[in-house]
C-alpha cells in the first residue's frame, strides 16, 4: 500500500498529461481543461515531493 501512496503524485501528473492531450485533440472553446491540467500537474508534483519526504 505504501508503494501505491508513494506514486500517487506521479499518477496525478500522468492524468494531467492525459487531460492536456485531450485538450489538444479537441476543438478548445474555453480554458477549463487547461486549468484542470495545471492543477493536476502542480498538485501531483507537490504531492509526490511531500509524500516521498514523509514515507522515507
């Protein structure tokens, strides 16, 4: 279980990359997907750093 928790931030980053890919394929009409992808990428990076400091 600790291994999954350690890589939860990386999983969020990959979801953010997927959202960006989906945004580039679509015909974008707004910035909601860009905001969601940014939050996922930044949040995933922060979560990965914080969790790896706590669990190590």
